[in-house]
C-alpha cells in the first residue's frame, strides 16, 4: 500500500512539475507575440510528461497498468490545439505498442473515442467558462474510466475496482489542477498583452496630443494673416468670400483640435453645471470622422438639458 501511494505521488509530481515549470517560464519570458512558439513548447512538455508517466506506470497484479497518460492527451487537445493533440495521441499509441503486453487494443479503442470527443470539444473550449471547461475535460476522463471499468467487469477483476476509483479520483484532481494552472497562464498572457497595448496607446495618445498642439500654432498664424488680407481694400467680393471660407474651415479644425486636447488632459476635481445637449453635439462632431471611416452614420436628437 505504501509503495502504491509512493507511485501515485510520483505520477502527480510527473504531471504537476512540468506544468509548473511551463507556468514559471511564461511568467518570466516574453513570447514576442508568437503564440505558435508557445503552443509547440507546451506540446513538447506534454509529450515528455506522457513518455515519463507511461515509462514508470503503477502495475497492478494481472498485468494492469495505471498511469496519468490521459492528462497530457487532454491538455494537448484543449490548450495546444488539434494538431498537437493528434500528435500526442499518435505518440501514445506508438509507445504503447512498443511497450507491448495485453491491453493495446483497449488503449487504441479508448483513446480513439477520447480523441473524437476532444476534437468536438476543442472547437468550443476557448469560449467556455472555467467551470464548463472543468466539466468538459472531466467528461472525457470519465469516458476513459468507463472503458477501463467495463473491462474489469467483463474479466471479473472486481478486487481492483476500489483501487481503480481511488487512482482515477487522484487523476481527476491532478487534471483539474492542471486546468486551473493553464487558465492562470492564459489569463496572465492576456493581461500582459492588454498592458502592452495600453502602454502603446498611451504613448501614441501623448504623441498625438503634442503634434496637435504644434499644428494649432501655425493654424493660428495662418488665420491671423488671412484676417489681415481680408482687410485689404483691393480685394473683390469673390476673394473675400474665399478668405471667409478658409477662416471658417480653420476655425472648425481648431475646434476639433481643442476637443481632442481636452480629452488628453487629466481630469480636474470640481463640479459645474453642463449642457448635456451641447456636450453630446460636441462629442458627435468629434466622432464623425471616425464613424465615416467605419461607414457608420451618427444621428443626434436631443433637447436642451442642464446637469
């Protein structure tokens, strides 16, 4: 019993240590926006985990072998993808054939069914909540347990049913632990990308505000010279009309720049009444250019309200 417990704990270590190493590695290294490298790195770790757990199985009298091979197979499908998952299953089958002994046909059938289930689950796995992900991987593991349980009933090996349930309960616990670790890794990667994106947007916003401020200065000078030219008595009506149009367009551009710069300023404490209708109109004017690029028409219907 003590020896069996030691073997089970050894398998738990074989599963958790590579995943914790993967977790630590991702926390201390930047993937430089290359998810494919991360995928195949994880696949390599899972294959090593698979080979180790199959090399040192817990053997039960009668030629029955217990190990945690289901965990790397399931994790490969749901977190690395279809191709890494199929590669992991293929390596499992090949290594099981090389090991030899009874039970190869059972392994072939069981993991073929599991692979089909995982192919169906993988397409929707990323969109699931964590609790539903746990239920999905638990269902796949249950299918493998039921195949083993059926064989034991048919061969009247009822004496090891209790051991089987305890072993697979530990397997399920280890699998769920791995799922939560992987979810934590993925969440940290998403958070890291969002922070990098926020930093880039912040730099771009500050740069754009600086450029807008520099653009406003020559526009003010141009407007002043246009006003001086407009006072010239040698101009005809058409020329004065052209100058008026140019000044109006400069004023419109100045309003847009001022609105943009007001967004870049830090908020100041204090309360003051505002005209909601006027603020909405200003916001609409500010968003008109972006909406036109996106082929979106904006329409505002409001009444004057103060808040």
